[in-house]
C-alpha cells in the first residue's frame, strides 16, 4: 500500500482530531442514541435517526484517520534541504498575475488539506504546477475553472 505523505504538524492535528472523536464525540453520540431510545417508538423518532446518522459520520472519520495515520510517511519540513525550490510541506507566497492579489499556500498531504487554512493538497493543480519551481519563476495552472498564472514571490520552510 502506498504511504500517505503528511507534515509533522498535520499528523499532530489529525491525532488531536482522532482523540477528540474517540474521547468526546463518540461517547456523546452514544448517549444521545440512548436518550432518544428512551423516548419510545424508533420508527418515527427523528432524534434517534439523527444521532445514528451522526454516529455513522463519526465512525467513518475515525476509520479514515486511523488508516491515514497508520499508512503515513511523516515529513518534517524543517529538516528538508532548503534549496529554495517548492517541495512538499513548504509555504509558497504567490502573486496572481491577472488580479495582482497575493496568496499564501502550504503544500500538504491530501488528508490534511484545508483551503480555509490555506493548506492545499499535493495532488491539486496549483501544487502540481508549483513543485520544483523557485522564487521569481512563473507557474501556469490548468485548473477546472480555467488557466491561471502565478509568480512565486517567496518559498518558506516552516
């Protein structure tokens, strides 16, 4: 089975999420199911069905996190050869050539990607276009929404 690349910080975030799911959310949903059962007929009990559905999501996420952590290759980006090239785990500052706006992304493993936190997956079109390039170079991204062009203004290993 292929190993999943994870940053050290990403692995810690996933471990914390797994711990919360097992020690807080799983017991809470089990208690909610028990409470809903006490209300009587389960066929028409919306609270029971909602709690069971939430339990399914929680158990699915636990399985996903355990599998990812057990099949992961943790990469400490502070120990990488800091050659100035864009590599897995680095943070890249980009200038969108069309809008002149700046954006900052960290390139991470697929399971730890979160666009709201500016962490993009190594498999994303933007990351694939950036890998191997250096500050000052341009990257053309062929994305589903069209072609975008960025200038790499800085590469950081943090």
